[in-house]
C-alpha cells in the first residue's frame, strides 16, 4: 500500500471530503493539520510547488494536488493504481 500524506485545516470542507474519499478506499494516511502545526505551512508550500491552499495530498512523496485533483484521479480510474503501489 502506498504512503499517503495530507496537509489539512480542521475548518476546511474540502479537506474533510478528501479524507472521506481516502477513508472510503480504506487507505491510512498521515495528516498534518496546519492550524495545530502552523510551522509546517512553509514545508507544504515548498513540497507542493507553491500551492498555498489545503488540502494538499501526496502519494509516495509525489504531489497529487488538492481535493479536485484527488477526485479527478478517482473519476478517471487512476487513483486505485496509485494507492496500490
């Protein structure tokens, strides 16, 4: 199973939807809440190529993007192969 990381904020609806999608796939993930860990924001921006919004999702260290990107992979049938690595 792939290693999944997600940067979130507790008040973010898109973050909730991204986590719900991952949980529906029975995928465990490491979550970094930027409200609880504001010092991690610069790390997220650097890793995501400058993106400043949450969520930001990484699979096996590869930047996937936000919720729209994650759900787009799911709709295209490309998410499962990434998660199965």
